[in-house]
């Protein structure tokens, strides 16, 4: 597709439930990023992939958070034993290294996010 | 640490120019200045970027101070659809983006 696709758009989970959030990046984009955005705050970096390699996971808040991108395209962010503080919008972005091209092809392209509510 | 400073919010009248300031006093020589904006219920979208020279594109202009310690995003003629949170970010083109809180821009009809 033309943009970054995230699913589901909304997810309500009971506390303690495991969830999986999916990101379909732009075809051919090498780099993929996950961000967490709490209400009223800017997005916070979680993790970064270059192809299938997870090069930076410094932003993952706990070992309950796990991300994978096994074939270097689609990525899944998994949260185990969800807690109320995990409620947020989870954003995925993709890009080509070097930000090839100029507007509107430069930079990161973000999906619309998955809004996770833990009850 | 976003390493940039922006006002929390600004207001502007529709169809008037808007100047959004950003301070990045500790910027390094290789850091670009990027601007993204986030419309309600959407992910951030790229607006513009620059290194040293002023830049123009279809969305906006970016004016960079000669000492590179500050910059200004210019929307030449604001519309209601420009109401968003605007993020000023410094970093290498391929760095992970570190967002601050941004400037919430309100457009008055």
C-alpha cells in the first residue's frame, strides 16, 4: 500500500491479557520504528529494526514488551500481561536509510497507530 | 531528551502566516533540523528539514539562524487544517527521532 498500515486500530484488553500489535511498513523500507504515545505527550521511542535485525531496543519499558520483524517487512509488537500503564497509542514508522528523496518522500512515514486501552 | 525547546502552544488567525520557533542551542555540526506535525488522531507526518540554509517546500518554509542555535517553521497562510502539534527535532537524517512535547498550534477562524 501507499502508507504504513497498523492493526488493529483500537484494542481493549483486560489487565493481564497478552496483546499483539501489527505494523505493515511501506514496501521496500528498510528501517522500522515503534513508538508509544501517552495522552497529551509526544511519542516516545521504543525500538528500531533495520531489515530483520533489532538494532535498538533501549526504549522498551519492561521485559513484558517484545518486538519482532522476522522477514524484514511486517513487524509485531507484543505486550505480555498488560497493565493499565500500558494504555497508550502505539505508533509504527518506516523509512529508507538516507531518507531518499525530498518531500513528500523524505523522512519517516508513520501509521495512524493502535490505541490500546487496558481495563 | 529532545534537546530542543518550543513554546507549549500558539494561536494564529486563519489565512495569516504563522511562525513557530524552536531553540536548539546545543546542536552539533552534523545535526539536521527536522519538523514533524501531528494532526488529531493521526501519526506524525514529516513537514520539512534543513541543515544550514533556509528551505522551502509545498508545505512550509524553514528559516535557520546563522549560528544554527534556533530555527523557525513558517506556514505562509494558515488554514484550519493546519491545527496540530508541531515537533522540532534535531538529529542525523537516519537517527531515531526523539520527540519533545512540541507546540500545539490553534487556528482561529
